[in-house]
């Protein structure tokens, strides 16, 4: 109707037309989102660590599958199945044939270690170093406080077994088709960032496979070498010492110190000569691992400074518990690869930006 008065639409109270206000709101939203992301990571740190441990497990399975492919030209799925069945067979053998012996030795290990610690405390008191009273509860409480309490879910036997099963299952699923998950993460990124993401993940995968290959080789050499050497010189609980040394070799620096202390304490429990033999075994095994295996692997992976790794282990162990301590080395390696790729990308972009500035 011509005579009808037209209504004029006016902006509502929620519409923001000021460009300055919009920019400031976007900045505030970005900072709030970052704070929420950090808070979510703190709350969900346990599953995040388990997922990363599953990725580490997948890298080991994938590395074994690739290595087997060099000598066995069959499909990837069959090679992965062979690796998984071999791992399962080894675990079954260890439990059935060596489990009872190791269990018996583990039952006496705590008594032997505590007896040696009490002897050291008595020696310190006799030489005027104060009245030192040490018991098993004090040591366990101090260790629990040192390695943090964030990952309390792995503090019990049931929690540790459940976490281990989840890590293995997650690792198998990722190792079956790693490209599927890589494409899924890339799909959530902008198109311009996907090429750089694929390059970075490829380098991370290569580094993680080589790093874990060296770690497994070191565990094997240290475990078997310690076991055979302990048998040769008559150190008690040789099988358990070899197993603990091999397992603790997964944690560089700190694992070697802990295994060395246990080995020397057990050695001196059988006599002074046996204790010196234990010290010699520890030095020889660590020398072989530190000067032969680690440099050989480090040439083809990231070369991490020992102080950097040790600092990360102290920090992540105190904040995130035993999982953070065990995964500190792979986490630092992945961060270094990402930073190196970012520096490389910036270096490639610098000449282009300089040329564009000069032409402008």
C-alpha cells in the first residue's frame, strides 16, 4: 500500500558496528580460548599422555614392520601381524618360563636393598654424619612425592595394567593405518597449512621410529649384558637385575642411575668383591650403550643434549608423574623437530618477503 509508512530497521543492542570493538573482542576471545585450552590440557593430561604413549608404541610397531619389509616381501598387514604375535610370544615366554624365578627374586629384592640402605645409614651415623633413620615407608613416600601425583591412575597395579593395555591397543590401531589418522588431523587444518603439516609429521615419524629403535636396542643390550655378567660373577638375582636394567634403560639418564644403584646394592649384599664386580658391570654396560649405541642412533635422528633431556625429565616427572618421566625424551624430540621445521619454513619465506618489499 503506497500510503503505508515504511519501517526503518535499526541495529539491535547485540550488533557491533565499531571495527575497533570487534578487533578487541576477537583478541579477547583468542586469549580466553587459549586459557580454556590450557585448562583443558591440565584436566585431561592423563588421557593426553596415554594417547602420546600409544603413538610411541605405534612408532615402534611401525618401525618393526618397515624393518621386516626389507627381508620379507609380503603385505604390510601381515608384517604387522608377525610383529604383534612375536611380541605376544615373547611376553608369554617371559611369564611362563622366567616369571616364577623373577617373582621369587623380586620378593627378596626389597629386603636386600633395605638392608644395604640401613647399613649405609649406620655407617653415616658412625662417622658423625648425624642420626639417619630410614625405612621403606619413608623412601616410598619420597619417591611418590618426587615423581608427581598427576598421573595417579598408574600408581596401583590395576591402574598400571589398564594403562598398559590401553597404550598397546591404541598403538596397534594407529600402526594398522597411520595415514588415516594423519589425514584426519590434516582435514581440520586450513588448506594452506596442510602441506607443511604433512612434512612435519613425516619428519616426526622418522625421528620417533629411529629414536625408539635405538632405545629398544639399548634396552636389549643392557638387559642381556647385565644378566649374563651377573651370572658370570655370581651376583644374586641376576635375572631380575637384567630385567630391571633393560626396562629402566627406556628412561635415559635417570633410568641408568636407578638401575646402577640397585645393581651395586645387590652386589655388595653378597660381599665386597661382588660389589666391585657389580660396579665394573655397570660401568662397562653404560659405556657400551653411551659410546656405541647412542651415538650410532643419534647420527640418524635428532641429537638431544643430555642436559636438555635431563631437565625435561625432572620437570615432566615432577609435573606429570611416571608417564611424563618416561615420555620426556620423545616429547622433547618432537618439539625440536617441530621447531626446526618452523625455522626452515621461515628461512624459506624470508627471501620472498624481502624481494616483495624491494619491488614495492
